[in-house]
């Protein structure tokens, strides 16, 4: 990017990434339109820091190409300096990282699915263990109620034991 001319010159490789015609030359505002959604404001801020303060950057953005394809692009830029240190513009490179990004996103989704399955398995084991332990406690209570009932002769108390055993 040349600040004085407000001109972004694209290499053949970048032209191909952006689905542009060979030799296309853009102004800054047109070039920034390739950045998608909220990535555009982040790109503006990084470019401002590069062109005003000399801060290089290396970041990944979503781009919308001339053929309306949504791609992921790694953008690297650093200031172009005059002999006296004045910033004349910036030069950089773009790399299409869509395949890498999609592979990483797929891997993250698979990891989340595996973690969810593991969580469900753990919950199943926990509830199964709690149910088993509770069943053991109830068996002891039931056995004691039956032993007490066997020794009882009072009809009212027998009904109470029968009701407790039934429950």
C-alpha cells in the first residue's frame, strides 16, 4: 500500500486468492471491503497502527472474494519506511488458510462431541452407582422390616409394617 497514492497493488498470487482480475489496483477503502463482517474493523485498526505507528501485524481474517467465496486468510504486514524513518506505506502478504481453518474447526467439533459423549458416560456410571448403592440400602431396610413384622402380633402394627414393606 502506498499512502501518498492511496493505492494497493496486488501480486499475482494475492489476485488469485481474491478472485480478482490480474493487474487490478485498489484504493485502501476498496481493499478493506474484502474483510468480512467484524473482521473489517479489526483490520482497519491493525492497518492504522501499522501505517501511523509502524506496528507490523500477523493475523487471520475472514475474506469475501470477488466471486463471493468466504475464505480464511492469514494477513501479514509491516510498514514501508523512507530513509528518515517516515512511513510511506505498508507491504505484506496474504495466505489462504481456509483448508487449515476448516480442518481445525472440524477437529474442535470432534473433540467437543467426544467430550460430550464422555460426560454422558460418566453421568450414566454415576447414576448407576448411586442407584445400586440406594438399592442396597433399601434391601437392608426391607429385610429389617420383614424381620420385625414376623415378630409382631398386633394387627394395627402388622398393617403398618405391611404398608412400609409395600412402599
